[in-house]
C-alpha cells in the first residue's frame, strides 16, 4: 500500500467512523449536553492533517496546511474555552478539552522546529 492509500483511508474512512462511534457512545452513556462540536473540530483537524499528507505534494496540500495552521487552532481554542467555562463536565468533556490543547501544543512545537531548522 502506498502512503496515499493509507492516509486517504485514515482521513476519509477511519476518522469519520471514529467520530460517529464516539457520538453514539456519548449518547448511550447519557452524557449531559455532549461535546459533539468540540469533538467534530478535533476529528476534523486530525482528518485534515491526514488528508494533507495523502495529497502531498500538491497545491491542495498547501491550502490544507494553511487552514490547519490558522483556522483549526482558532476553532480548537474556542471550543476548549467553551468547555472550560461549562459547569457540567464529564470525562468526554475533559478529553475534548485536552485534545484541543494538545493539538495547539503540537502545532507550536512543529512551528518551532520548522523555524529553528
């Protein structure tokens, strides 16, 4: 299998399936006001990164990376702040919160490595 096939399947099949499975699990667990939108941003960001890897090198990859470096962090910051100020927090809310912050930390480390090199 080529890298294109692996990353394309991960981004177009595995990420959406994992998101839907998580949403069903949250619904069955009876979570009060489940964090569907924050998890959508997390899974969308991860899937977008894998899709960018699948399509590289191309102009679409460049556009994807620009969105992953600008708009995705904004969406993740906003969703993490939203989860932080909520009174009801379950394990799903905490995982969504820390997932958003982890992407931001990884982005900062990646940007630092690219800049230093």
